[in-house]
DNA sequence: TATGCGTGGAC
DNA sequence: TGTCCAAGCAT
C-alpha cells in the first residue's frame, strides 16, 4: 500500500482539461444552485437530474421564491424524480434559510443542521460554494479511495475509514487551494474513469498510484454487503373520470412511501393478491357494478419491493371530490404524480376503449 | 447499525 | 429479461 495519497495537482490538471459540462456548473458562487443540485443528485444520475434542474430553477429561481411556494407545488415539480422526502425537506430547508435572512450557513456544522442536509451534502456545499477544505464522501469518492488504497473491508462498514482517507487529501496544498474543484474532480473521475464496472485505468491521471490496479483487483472494489431480495406486493387502483375528462386523485399521507404525493385511489399494497370483489370495497365512490377491470396489470419496482397493480375504471357525469381528494384533467395527471402511478395511466391508455 | 425510501439507465 | 448502480438522508 502506498504510504501517501497521490498528488492532488495531477487530478486537478486532468479536471481542468476533461471536466464535464453540467447545468449546475459555471456559477459556484451561488449556494442556492449548488445546494439544489446536490439534493437533486442524491441517488440520482447527472443525466436524469440535468433537465429537471433547469426546469426547477426556472420555476423557483432563488431561495425566496422556493420558500414562498406552497409545498404541493414543490412536490408536483419533483414528480418523477423519486425519494420525495427530498422535496419536502428541500422546501423546509428553503423556509428555514429564508427566515434566517436568506443566506446559507458557510460551515459544515451549520449546513448539516438544515433539513435534508446530511454529512455528504453539507461537505459538498461547503467545499463547492464556500471553498471550505473538506472532501464530500459520495459513492464516487468511496470507490476512488477504496481502489487507491485497496480497502478490502466492505461498505457500509468501511465508510469511516474511507472518509478519513478522503479528508487526508486536504493536507495537500494543491487540494486546499481549490476544494470545490477538487471535490468535483473526484466526482468526474469516478463517473468517467474510475467507474463501478470496467474502469478505464489507462486514462486515469493517477494510474501508477493505485494499489488496486497494481494488484489487478480494481474491478472488485469497493466490496459491498449483499442486498436482500425484493418481495412482490399487490395492489388495485381506481380510475374514476367524469364527462369533462377529469380524474379523481388522492393525496398520500405526508410521510412514508411517496409521502405527500398524489395517487389514484386504491387498496393497500400487500403480499397476497386481491380478488376483484375484495378490492372493489376500496373503490372511492359508488358507481358500484359499473367498475370494469382494465385488462392486464401494471408493474413497478421500488427499492424494497416489486409492485403489481390491477386497475379498475368507471365514469360518472360529474366528480364531487371528497375530503383529501381532488379532480384534475386526466391529460395533466401524469405529470403531477409519481412514476408508479403513471404506469397505471399507461395501462389505461393501452387498453381498448 | 440497519432499514425505508424512487427512478431510469447501463449492461 | 434481471441486476446493479447513482453527487444520501432520516430514523
């Protein structure tokens, strides 16, 4: 194992030539943009976040615009991005920062205290927006460091060791002079060269410095604890429309799975399949026997389970949404709902009328 | 420390 | 097709 970390200057020189052009790059002096991008990028690929970042910024250009918006508008803007607690916390964070005068804390501790800001995001905003000498430990940095020093201990147990190693870069004056660029250089290295599969070691600015490559084990690191299998659950949902092509939607409870998001009314999701008659007891209003089963099922994978959904459809002359529900134009409903619900709309659209 | 929490893309 | 993975956080 090499006694020291590789030189930061070599990575920064590579970054200056090869850095990716991304929507949130170019104005690192605006902490609102940096914070928004970091939250949006949590467990989300840059390719998926890019267009959504532009759209979000257009709708909520600054911290005050976001703080002034109703939470439902923020949830709707987030629809399709997943991990919806991020949107609720984003909104709560904006209100906290706006209430404190509109300026973000500049240090890791202050940032870490904000809703939805954990150790990673606090370090990323501190380094990129405020040039604080810290290294944000994300999956890219974990992978790069685990390979550089051939760390065999599996994640997540290895995280404290990897973090200590990563912070060691800040002893290098070259890294300390450009903390934000250094962090983003590590991200780009992990995203384009030191990738999870088939790393392009021949192109790496740190080739020759990497213990994993020297041993030929780079593709096997970092090791990870095995994941649990995903059970299959079943649900049934109801598409109730009126003569003007409005659809009845329901808002989910504020926390938990898809918390605060709109959905088609339906049964709970359970492991046992639903008989039609049993599911129909959960129908929102009583057109009774007029419900028709839409042929086929819709499927969707969540992090911890797979979901198979049946769909029932019915029409009424006019909707009278009960408490906790609302009517929306069917053509706009998909854009306001999480992807799992769009699968049901897709199923309905594919069925013969 | 372990678990719940979405989604889309790569292979 | 299925499997893995991604600029993680809250509890």
